[in-house]
C-alpha cells in the first residue's frame, strides 16, 4: 500500500480489511442506533468525549483485527452535515425541506452566500487518530455531489457550480489530512448511484477536482445507503438486479481514483460488474449493514471468493457495505470480527 511521505508504515498484508467509515457511538456520547442523534455532552466535555470515543472505536477495530483503521466517525453527528457546519455560507437556521437522493424528505440548511472554509474541519481529529496507531488510516469525507444533495441552494442556483465550490474546499481539507499522515482519503458518493446524468456531466469532474494533487491514496465509496427504512424501501423498487454500478464503474475506471468501495454482500448487485473496474483497487463490501444478523466467516469468505473472480487478490480489500453507525455496538463488533475471520479464510486459501 502506498503510504504518505511522512508516515512510513510497513506494507499491509494481502486482503487487508477495512470499514466503509462510520461505527456506532457509545451511549454516553449520543443516543445509539439512530442517525443524526443529539450529543449528550456539551462544551469541553463534548470535545473530550468525542476524542475518547475515537480511541474506543479504534481499539474495537484493532481488537476485531481490522487492518486499515478509521476514526469510526465518532466526532461527527452526520457524515455530511458535520462537515458543512464548519463552513461559512451555509445558514443552519434557515431550513428547507428537500428530497434527498430522490428518495426521502429532509429538512436541510440553506446556502446563503459563497462557501468558504475558515479553518480545517477534521485535521485535529485525524492527528489524534494518527498518534494512536501506526496502522494505515483511512479518512472519509462526503463527496461533492452527496453534499449538495443535502442542501438547499439559495446562492449559486446551480448544482454544478455549488458542487465545484465544495470540490475545491474538500481538496483543501484533503491536503491537510494528507499532511498529518492520513494514508487513504475516501469520498462518500452514494449520490453517484442515483443521478447518472449529473455524474456524467459534472460529478466525476468534481470528484477529480477534490483529489487533485493528492499523493496519498484516494477512494470513493458508492453504496445503496445505510440500513434505514427509506433506503430499504427504495431497494425494493430496484428489481431483481441492481445495475447502477454498470453506469458509473466505467467512468471510475477511467478516473484517477485509486480505490473504489462498493456494496456487494446480500445486495442484488451482479458481482460480475466488478470486472468493469479491473485494475483498480476495490473495497469489497462483504458485510451487510442493513441487518442485525451476523455474517458467518464462511459467508464473508464466499463473497470474497466471488469478488476474486473479477478483482486481483493484491487489489482486493474486504470491507463493509456501508457505515455501521445505526447498528448496535455489539452487532457492529461481531460483524467486524466476522469480516476479519472471513478474510483470513481466503488469505489462507490464497497462500496454500
Ligand atoms: Zn455507504
């Protein structure tokens, strides 16, 4: 694995495991098993609490044998809104109801003037994570298209222009994360699975702008969403084969993105679509985040074996389908352990 210049890590093993990003928060920090749950602490106590939760989340990943670790998104209330909260130009008091990803209504803040980033958003958190471990670390940021789909725009009056502004800001943030030793910067773009014309017209260009000049590895995560009802209802309308990836993977194949993180286990995505990004590194979702049922290691191994028909072993990273924030902590822990155990089965087979 390529590592950033100021953090020489040992090469990681084959089939290095990872997570899509978010992990459950402790109940003393925020109400568990819901999205957008309110913080239970305030002021300095909240800052300390978030950092303690980050340490615990890291330890849980390590104890489960996860190779490429993250902050578990413990310092974020939500993967999109927490980033936006730190920017100028967005009024959180002025709210509008919009349909997110063409799927469900949500009350969102309004863009009222030019978007700027007065200071870094996650760099201090990333420094803390970097201090805690010498393992490779991955940091997730919301992608430009997914961000603008979670906002009401009363200033730019153009989704493309607004996304481009966010791409520039994300690029600044990403460069600072790289500088403090983040090994992989991942952009979460579930919106890519919905707005195909826009992906084509400007979505890919914005993603490329967001990764411009980065020397660390870059990833994009594209999934069918958290296991919340709006998403599971939507999935029921998608028919027996989910072929959304068929439209976007060729564009990613032609892009400068190093790693593509996809939902594979228990989904109706035809696994052979992975062939469309042959040559890229793939984080293969082998854990279903929309059910409390714990995968057996053998089930994980089966998903990985199927993926190996289309992804070279040195480019395959066993992962979760999406974030696990809405799950209970014991379910998330057990799923991480299953991911590690399943990867180990296949590792042993490959080395036999
Ligand atoms: Zn996801």
